[in-house]
């Protein structure tokens, strides 16, 4: 293959270093970074896509384990929507430019597609740990003409290191910190022959709770305990043929999320800044048992074209039981559990062709997914008496007599079981035309089709009041209810990019994205009226590159997105229901904003960075019931994002005794919770409510002259910020058992790494 064309076919798949990426110490120059954003090689600063990368050095500087730890360093990216759900493993969701997945329902697709080494990951599998990871790429806006799955809002792509055929190498590392943090990682790469190499990496992470649990239940909220292992074999069968086989295993056994009760009536510690919680949840915890196998093949058909094939299979089981009342009081006891048992098989074929003035990508994909989901809601007899008294308007003593007068020690569990079978097909193409030495036009199309079968089953419990009513308080079905539907859509993009100078360009693009329709796992009514597909239209102007003799690198993007029938999750209390439950409705959105990343190389050893985002959003919701059970007619809302920015500094002075790298970052996010529709004036009494996020983090590392060892000390949240999340809770409105989450406290520790 021609060298220049190979430089264009493998890596637009490549796009730019725009997040603050520390280079090797003592070499903070703004080097080019090759990524896999467009499936064909191009100069990193000339790819007409808004894409941010997070490198291996970035992961070390931040001590990141999962995407939650890097969201502040990528503009427009969030993990979850608040402090409480951002740290979850099995129920996390990625939010790009304000668009997020609807909720934990297995009947819907994510708005942000996630890929691990080119393979699509379902929602409950997206929080893979960063073990031997080369980089993370985040593509903004609709995607689909270059990936084997359509994405309405964007793509998160994890890229692992490949086995190396040339040299034996490896490392062992240890991260030790307060709260009992122990993170051990190891990697070994061994060429088994001239054309065969094996790479193995393992990770163990354990940390005690960062809040003090005074309640009886164990494990403690926010404990961490997870292990990860991966084996990869690369075979260079011939000059034209290369194959890879890999398998990974991930086991998570964490404590539940910390639901810190703020009720002055029921909570033992209503001040969340005390960092104490009292929970009596029965068998709480968040667990995931997951494995996957992937086979890949690359074949150079001729000097101008390459065929690649991917086949994978992934299975996982999850368990996520957490306290929902934030107290240890039996009379208001409520917990929820989300259990999943799913598997997905994924196939993709892609052909890349590089000619003199045109590069082309053609691809097809197919996936099947079988899902089982059980959502359970458990409440004490005392809690349901309070709920039923409010709902039915009957005195508590009357209700007590109806249930036999025995309350203490009795609980009832309602369940909703969903079984789904999904098929996804896709055909896509993308063409890059070289019009002049400076001007390129890109055009792409994709056809997607989704077939879904889904069922609901919520058997009537033996709770006396439910038996009298003939229906449950929260989950109800009339026997097993089933539904099936198909959706399809053609989407695409059109881009013009102009080379301003070597290493700098401007682009204008129009792209469309699509997320299939689906079902709400907690709402059997969505079987008769399925959720409408989510359709996105995105206009974007961008400039990126190196300026002022390569001392400034920037990426600036202005975008305007319209989303028809966005699948939005809200808390809704339906008529006759005892409390609000997560519900999905369709909303029309109009979002515009700006994203900026900038690196300034002040000297050869000193670099500064700025990451900034701002958005304005207008929403038009369909009629619905709110969390208090009030009927809300179709309404319009206008919101602006909080002011958010991250400042970074990297300094690497020259020393004869070794290499030092000092990294500092400051993360700021304005708190606008008081402007939120769920705000209540009573929340103002909660310490930490309304506080801005102000996080100061630092790391100092030393590398020996031989480069064989690295030592580091680090600290996070050095300003001891105590921001809490928006108070919430399934029974907050009816029982007053609101709860919050709180940011991690000051943490600190040391790192050690040995290379061989």
C-alpha cells in the first residue's frame, strides 16, 4: 500500500490531541496523536471531526480507573447526570452535549455508542477499567457512517494496546492510598516467534468506603473491589494477512451507591458533609460478572485496499441493590434492585480503499442481543402503610387492621421481569474526496434496521392490600405482556474541510444520527405505544490545529443540534401508584453550544491547558405526570449549562538525576441545582447543597535516568470540596426520605511502576 495512503487509511481512525495530554516528561511538545476516529489515516490535526483523546499519560496523571474519572477533562462529556449515579458500574450512562441514554431499561438503546477495540458494548458493560489502555477517544455528534452501530449523540471508543511482535516488554505497578486503596496492575508482552506475539494484562483494584456507614448492612456504600484480566494473541500470518484473538474477564463486587439521608425526621446524620450514612438495606451491593471474546482479521487485498473482519461474543450478569430511603428506620424502608443477565454477539466487515484522490470505507454489521432484566422494589409494611394512607386517603389504623396489624419485621417485594430479543443490521459507507491540495469533501450514508421483541411480567404479590385492590402499588401487568416492532432509518453526513496551514484546518459539517425506538421496562403501556426513535440533526463549525509556531494547539467547535423525540427519563408518579418511578417520555430538543480545548507550550518544559464548554437548550416535553403525581401538559423549557472549565499545568524541569513531571489540574463546575425543576426550598437547609464544584488535583512523578522505574505522589480534592447532589429518592415526595450523594473527600497516595 502506498505510504501516503496508508497514512490516510488507518487513522482518521485518527484525530487530534485536544484534551490535555501530557507527553513524556521533559518532552511536553505538542506532538501529533493518531487515533481511530474515521477509519483512514490522516494528519492528526486535519481530521474534520470533533474528537477528544485521553492518552496513557493522561490516565496516569489523573489516576483514572473508569470513564467517571476523566469526564472533567473532555468538554461536553458527563458520566451519569449527578454525583450519585456517576460512580456506578452497572447503571452508568454517557452523556454527550446534554444527550443521555433514557434510563436503565434494557428495552432502549443508548444515545452514546461505546466500543472496545472496535466492538460495540451494551450499556451495562461500558464501564470497563483502564487496564493497559492505549487511549480513549470521544467523538461528538451523530456517528454511524464509519462505525458498526449508529449513534445519536456520539461515540466513546476504548483502544487497548496490541501485542508487539518486535520486543519483549512489560511492567508492574502499584497505587496505594488512604481509605485502603490498593491498585495492582501488570502487563507482559512476549513474541513467541517472528510472527506470533502474546500480551497479557491483569488489574486488581480495592478501596474502602469513602463515607462512614453507621448502619447494620454490609458491604459499606462506595467500597470498591474489582478484578480484570485480558489475554491477546496476534499472528502475522503473511505480509498481507494479520489476525488477533483476545479474551477478557471482568469481576466487580462493589458496595452500593451511598444514599445519604437528609430527613431531619428519620435520618441519623442529616448533614451529608459529616460523610456518615446509616443504611439497613438487605443484601446491598453492585456486582458484575462479565467476559468477552473477540476475533479480528486484517487482509491487504492489494496495495490500495484492506479488508477487516470482527466477530465477538460478550456475556454479563449484574446485581445492583441499593437503599432508597437513606435511613436505618424500618417504617420507611425501601430498596431497589436491578438484575440483568444478557449476552450479545457482534459481527462487522469493513473494506478500506485508498486511491489517488479518494479514500473510501464500506462496512456492514450485524448483532443479536438476548436480555433478561428483573427490577425489584422492596418496602416494609410500615412504609407501604404510609404510602397507601396517602394514596387511598384511609387512616393508618384502618390500614393496619386490613393487613392484620402485624407490621414490624414484615416486607413485601414487587418485581418486574423483562425478556428481550434484539437484532440490529447496518450498512454504511464514507468517501473522502480530495478536491484541491487544501480542500476535501467527505460524504457518508448509513442504513440501520432494528428488530425488537420484549415482554413484561409483574405478578401480583400476596401483600393483603394488593390482594384487596387486585393490583400492586408500583408494578402491574395483566399476565405476561409481549410486544414486537421494527424501526429503520437512513442517516449520513456531509463535511467540507479546508487546510489553513500545515497542521491546522477548519471544517463545516452536517450530520444526522438515529437511535431506534424501544420499550420502557417499567411501563407495559409502551408495548402498545412504543417509544419513538430518537433522530438528531447536527450542524457544526470547527477549527483545530497548531498555531504560533506550534506553541498553541486548539480545537474549537460551534454546534447546533435538533433532536426529535428524544427518549428522556423522568421521575413520574402515575395515577394509583404509590410513588414516582423512572419513566421514559419523548421530548423535542434544540441544543447549541461551544466547546474549547487549548494547550499552550509556554516553554519546552512548561505547558498550560484549558477545557471549556457552554450550551443552551430548549425542550418541548409531551404531557406527563410529574414526581408528585401532578398532570403536566405539554410544556416548553429553556436552560443553560452551568459554567464548566478545567485548567491544567504540566511542568518537567531538566534534572541530571532523573526526570520529574509535575501535573496540576483544577476542575470547576457552577452549581445550578436551585434552578432545577426538582428544587424545593427545604433543600436549602442541607449543607453542601448549592456549592460549586472546585477540585484541585496534583501529581508529582520521578523517573530514574535508566527509565526503568517511576515513583509518584498524588492528591485529589486538595481543597476538600463538599458539593452534594440534587436531593432525590423514589419516596422523597411522599415519605420525606430524600437523600443525596457527595463528592469523594481528600484522597492521597503513592505510585510505583517498574518497566522490564
